């Protein structure tokens, strides 16, 4: 629940920031000179791009959470079998070992969204966020295609 609150607060702060930046862009455009209008349009583009990224990320998180809930209902969420350092961090060798297992499961069932979901978790545990995101996107696409 704490992560959802943090995400919501961060998103709200970003929206306020985008509104403030957008208002500055409008003020620059209203000044009416070629230079200020050019800068005003450029400043207005930034919040639009930011809102688009925020929307896409929110959609991704919502869909990933829906898959997690469905997998949890089936009893298929990956079990945390990772060894940890005394400080609580995931042991790299342990993460690599679990990753190898998840990768083999995904290679054996490349069209199963569940295996891609578990692979995404393994990538995340191995601290490979870009690949974790790609694997989760694949899981989402496979699940949506199956509906």
C-alpha cells in the first residue's frame, strides 16, 4: 500500500509541476514576440511529453498489478527463494540462479504470460530493470492477446 501512496503523491506532484510549467509557456506565448512565442511553444511541449510518459507508466503499472493479482489468485506468484546478505540485499549469485531457472521456464513455454511475468520478477531481482520491463510488457501483451 505504501508504494501506491508514494506513486500517487509523486504523480500528483508531477501534474502540478506540469501545470506550472505549462502556465509559464502560455505566459511566454502571450508576450507575443517571435522569441518568446518560440520558447513558449517549446515549454508547452515538455509538459505534454511528461504527461504522456506518466500516463503510459501508470497504464503499465496498472496492467502489471492486474497480472500479479490474477497470478496470485491462481497460486502462481513466484516464491521468494532468494538468499540475502546480512544487510538484506539480494545475493547476486542467488538471483542469477533463480533467473536461469525462470529463463528456462520461459524458453519452454514462450507463449505463456505467466512464465514471462515470473521472468520479469527474476530480471528485477537480478537488478536488470530494462529487461524486467520488457519481459513484463511481453507478459501483458500475451495476456491481452489471450482475452
